[in-house]
């Protein structure tokens, strides 16, 4: 019964059987059949046709209100007994932007699974804006991103500090060992991340502090991932700015990383979740574990083995 109420809540929130079916990976008729089954169990009509969509009947509004309370109460119950070994299994789905998803979370997940080996994970990686949308749509339990999204429905909690530095290939014409001024780079070919990434947002905010804008620079390549940035820089296409974490794994072959004089690019990584929507017991344990690891750049990471 709780599963039917949960599905009913999703249908009401999305205002679409089709959208809910797609997110759950089932057919639209299956969702319709489940809604009819719920109506039969309760003995009342919950929805009625209204134009191309539907609306709640008075009974449907009552059921929806109580369904939300029941689901929240059940989630809270599972949270309170979360320390019980019998519920510490299942899958946690984490969304992540590229730097935390590719370079940080695998290490923390490995450490976490030493404590809870029965918990498995799914890790979805994309830009920060995409991951915020996934949290909002409940396609992931929570996310780790390089930008804040504090809205009516989303809340961000600081996790780790990051720093972006100037990166060129070993044989590039710019010598990173000499003093570099940001204004002298304007005519040199530049590689940037795509719009929507926390990486790009941090760069743009740092430039504004110096009275500069991204369109003032000679952008020759815009890419969708950090690995592509690194490979493009190695190939000699241009320079870029990269997270220190992206090069801490020892993958500095062909790259030189340094700071630009009086040009500091700092940002945070944030744990992103739905506001006032409790996580499942196992997702909450994982979230809390990550939240307890807060540190500055270069802080101690957990051992993966």
C-alpha cells in the first residue's frame, strides 16, 4: 500500500503518468493500472480528466495530503532505525559533477563500503546544473556538485574546498614558471568547460572580480568534461584552468599546473539534496559519512584500501 501511495505522490507532483513511467523505467499503462488499483483499494475516485491533463478530486486531495505524511513518517522511521544491521543494505544513487564524481567520490565510496559492505552504489556524472535537476526530479538520492543551489526545493551543504590553477602543456609557448598576469592571457587560445558547469561558473566569477568577462578571451574550444580539457591542453590546443584535484591522482603527464599572479579561483563542492525531504536510511548514512569528511584543499583523504 505504501508503494502505491508513493507512486500516487509522484504522479501528482509530475502531473504526468508518462513522465513518472519514464523515470521509473516502466510503461505508462502500468502506472495507470497502479492508480486504478489504489482507487479500488480506497473505494474512491482520486483523479479526473481536465483538458489534456488531470486534477485531484476532493477525496484525492485528502489522500494526497495524508500520503505525504505517511511517506515522511515511514522515511523518518527508517532513518531512526538506520543503525540496525538488517536495514543497512541496498543501493544509493549519487549524482556528481565531474571533479567530485571522477576524482573524489570513488575514494570515499571505497572507504564507506569498508563500514557497510552490503550497500552498493550507482554514480551518475554530469555538469552541476544537470545534477541539480536530477536531485529535484528524485532521479538520484543526493548529489555532490561544484556550485550552490539554495532554492525553495533544494538545499546545499558545504563539503570540500577546491582551487583552480593555470594549466598548459609542457611545450606550450607560455612559460608557467614565470610570473603570469591574467590580462596577458586574453589573446592566447583558451579551453573552457561548458555552460552549466560549476567549473565555468567559478572561472567567470573570478574574472568579474578583475573587471573581466569570459568573452574577453580567445576561447577556441568548449568541452563537456575535465578529461577532455586535460587531453586538449596536452595536445597543445591552448591553456585552461583545472581543479587541483584533477591532477592529484598523478596524471600530470605532459601538463604544467601553476597559479596566475593575483588571480585566485577558489570554489566549494557541495552536498545537494531536496529541502525538507528526508533521505532513505541508507542514503542518509552515506550523506552523513561524506558530510563528516569536510576539509580544506589538500586535506587528508580516506584510504581506499
